[in-house]
């Protein structure tokens, strides 16, 4: 069944409710932990899309490509290291200026 019905050993045991929410506001749902979300009273539920299907015994694929995510993380880390190194070089230059200017010859 594709409407959220749960079957155990061929017997209907429960139904998971399907709902859509207005996604124009990113603060729509409140995370309550462990992958669970609560709907604030001010948020209006929208009728579930009839095209939405939930199948028992199937796993949902991630909407993230792990290879691209890893490449992006490496790129960001290298940019961070570059910025950190440039700050260290500037700090060493200022330290050298301070110590050399302070010497009376």
C-alpha cells in the first residue's frame, strides 16, 4: 500500500499520516530530536500531495551525493587552512616588525 498503511505479517497494524507543510519559511517545523519534528500551532498543514507514496520495506535514498559532499568539505578545509596560514604569516611579520623596531642601534 502506498498511503502510509503499515502491515505486519499480512495484517494491517497502523497508518502513518502523510502531510505537506509550507516550505517558504525555514522555521516551519521544530526539531525535537532523533529525527522527529513538531509542528507549531501557527503553522498550517497543507493537504498531502496525492503523488506522495510511502512504501513499507523500502529505504529512502539520501538526497546528498557523498562524493560531492566530501570534495566540497575538502575544498572548504583547504580554504580554511589557507586563511589560517595567511593570518599566521601576518602575525609573524608583525612580531618581527615589533621586535626589530624596538632595537636601538
